[in-house]
C-alpha cells in the first residue's frame, strides 16, 4: 500500500510543492493548472487538479493577487443586512477578528444579485468562512471548496463545522412565565421556513407551540409573509381583528415582534396591559422602544467566539474539518422586559 505523502505546510497542510511532487510537474505548471492559465495540455491540467484535490490543496490567495497585504482574511456570509440581526452579528465577528489580527470580508447572500457567485468569490478570497448558509448549505459549501467553513445555526446536519443556536430551555422558561402572568390566549407569529413543509411551523415555531400546548394552551399559529417588521405588524393586526381575547403574541424574531408592538399601538391594544409581546434574538433595538421588548436573547459575542475559534482551529490543523468535535451550541435565555 502506498504511503501517504508527508505534507510540508504548517499544520500538515498541502503546499504547491506537494502538489507539484504528487503530479510530477513543476511549481509553475501547478500555478497554471489551478488558475486556468494557458500553456499546458488538458491531460496535464487534469493530473494536477486531481493531485490538488487529493491533497486538499488551496492555492494561495496572495499568489493570485487577490489581496494586497499579509493579514489573514475571514469571510463572513450574512443573510440580509436589512435585518438588524445581521449587522449585530457582523459587529461581533469584526470585533473578535480585529483583536486577533484578521481582516473580514462580508457577503450578503440575501441581497446579492448572484448569490452563488458571491459565495464562490468569498471563498476564493478568504482563509476561512463562517456564516448563515441556510437551506443551500450543501451546494454553497461545495462552491467554497476546501476552505474551512463554520455554519451558524445550520438547518440540518452540518457538512463542516457549526455553531448551533438552541432556544429550547428559554422557550420552556417563557411558557412558564406566560402561565405565571395569566396569559390565556397566545398567538405564535411564525415566519416562512425554507425547510418545513407548506403550512408546517418553523423549528422555532414548533418548539413554541409544543411548550404552550403542554401547559394546556390552544395557541393560534399564524405564518407571516416574511420575517420582517411589516409582516409582523400585518399578522398581528389581522389576529387582533379576529380574536378579541388575544392576549399574547410570541413572534419568530425581534423584528417581527417590533412590528407586533406597532400593530398593537395602532389598534389601541395596550402592551402589556391587554397584550403581551415577545420576540427572539435579543437585539439591541428591543431596548430602545417603549415598552422595551421581552425576548429570548442569544449572546452574539459568544456565537462569534465559538465560530472564529472553530474556524482557526480547522485552518491550523488543530481541529478536524468536520465532525462532532467542530460543533458548538449557544443557548438562548429569557429576558423579561416591559412588553411582557
């Protein structure tokens, strides 16, 4: 049996010289093959690319002229910068990366005209990538190639590293709190899900509905058109018109909950006197409204710290590129404020 090659790069990573030796070509030929340059035959190019794939080799982004300095680069994928969650997450990652001497390049796949190209370009220009890949994680990770990837709150089993968000304990605490303050007729205001069947609740919605039902509630479940403030307001307005006894709105996220607060004001429904309103995420914006927003908060600094630690460990070889040892969990906590 052939012995595996002894890789010469830091942390056991393959270098261009390793690929050249494995393919039996010069360093210059490897450069031509991996960058699609002319001057070599198709057969030679295929042999070089096969050796590069077998060795999990990534061409130096510096050698390709993609950056102009020596700082390492972290790629951050966000979902939609119009949602305050995304810039708060980005700020947490930027603070941590800067403290460790890293640059950050950001791509917004929600707003990009060509999200596939944005993901591919980010991978080409980054040493590691972290972020929200959602339901398209498998194909986007494939486009990222061998770059270490840490998914944030993945929808399914992660292909690389991951930091999961777990609201379970906070949902249970919220359900107990609603019982304690005398809520009788709650509404779960859900958002569309890319992975749930039509009409089925999102993962968050399912947790909320189950916790409430186990405490004897018969909660109404409403899918808003989007996870936005406007959609949250529209869903709440319609629910208030249908059900005079509605006394609590638990929204999919804080942004929708802020829309619910606006709808209650517009309908003359006092919060928290008549209706209690709760969100999820713990955004700073929730502390700046009146009444302040009760929420299931997640520590974005903790989320960023886990993600960056995993990504750097995967890059330097101290951690594997996938598996249970590169997965972490960040739990939400109930923060009771004026709205509930």
